[in-house]
């Protein structure tokens, strides 16, 4: 297996996506997508329903093998690894430790029949923590950071509200100090009032932890609040990319202009 070593400088990307395409038989999921993501950078992927956002996110987070193209990740030891050349076990380890994945539906990212504390603690055990007291106190700390009271630690997530479940899913993902988090419509299933608080919380955590993140959303307000940079997708392709404020305030492509103006009319 070939491994290239990069300099550990902070101006080195964390993730390199090159010409990723995924087709489902004759149907295009995403096509020829390339970009780089830097440490601490939050990238929003926007576009209408069916434009290929989830397909792309799954391809670059090792959940769905692309039809062609490559995804490379800079590991903590600064070696570059190609995602789909790793073994299944290595990829799974990466997902459990250095990466997070926040699903739109919290039930997909939580174990609904074990306690909130165990949901958070499990991820710590995956990185080798075996000390029950440490695990429990870190879990309590993280529940607090996502505004879940310590008295709920032994409750199962199915006894939580939608917003609480989503906050628990976030705690479960962030407890191992991942460097990169993927999120697919993280506020999608929630009430507007709950969305606003969750977004505030997410924005604070991402900034505090210096996390890199890729956030899929069809909600431009989410992109505005969370992201530094945006990619606009249409029919599986990236049609516009740029700093978030630039894309939203001065969209260049006619399609992006339509997207922005239709949201403004809501
Ligand atoms: N498992 C699948 N089998 C066949 N076609 C699929 C599959 N998943 C997605 N597609 C197709 O790929 C295209 C992109 O779908 P995708 O789910 O990536 O869009 P999206 O931008 O995430 O949409 P949404 O905002 O509705 O979640 C669509 O045409 C969709 O029908
Ligand atoms: Mg989707």
C-alpha cells in the first residue's frame, strides 16, 4: 500500500476529494465532484431535493463506494490514506474515532435501547478508555455541553424528545474529539424553535473544538450560520462554490440566484 507523507503544517488540507462520481444504474447520484477541506473548516453542501447531496456525503464518509474517483484523508500521523483502499476494519475505526456522522434522524445514529450515558461512553471505549469512572464523568460532562441534565444519564434515548435525541447524537459524535464531522440535515426533523437553539449550540461546539465539518442542508439559513464555504449542487454536479457570504449575497449562477431568492421569499 502506498502512503505519502505530508508536512504537518496547518495549511495542509484534511480531506481531498477528486472526481467522485456515483451512479445508481442509469441514474446519476453525483458526478465529478472535487474539492479540498481544511482543518477547522465548515463546508455546507446545498441544493434542491435529489441534487445528490446525500449521495456525495455518503461517498466521502466511507458509507457508499463511489463508482469512480478518490477520497483521501490526512491521518493524525500526517500520512495520506485513500479511503477506499483501507480495509473495512480501518475505515470503521476511523468512523468511530477521528470522524463523526450526525444523521438527520437521531435514531439512525444512536442506540435507542441503551442509556444516554452508554451512548456517549461507547464511543470512548472505542478509543480505548476502559475506566468506568472516567467514562461516566466524561459522559456527564458531554451531556451538560449539549444541555442534557446529568439526571437523564440513565434514561434511554427513546424517552427523549426529538431535540434532546439530536443533542445526544451530537455528544456521542464529539466525545472522542473527532477532527472531521459529517452532518446530513442535522436540524431537518426538528421544530423551527428547536432548530434555532440546536444550530447555536452546534456553531459554538464546532468553533470551540476547531472541528472541520461537512454539512448537507437544503436550508440556506443553516449554511449561513454554520459554514465558511458553500458548494451548490444541481443534478449531481457542483455548479457553484465559494465563501458562504459571497455565494449567498452575490450568487453568480442563475440557479443559485433562484435558490437564494426563493428562500428569501419564504
Ligand atoms: N439507493 C438509491 N438507488 C437509486 N437511486 C438513488 C438512490 N439514492 C439516491 N438515488 C438517486 O440519486 C439522486 C440524488 O439523490 P440524493 O439522495 O443524493 O439527493 P439529495 O440531494 O440528498 O436529496 P434530498 O434533499 O431529498 O435528501 C436522485 O436522483 C435519487 O433518486
Ligand atoms: Mg439527502
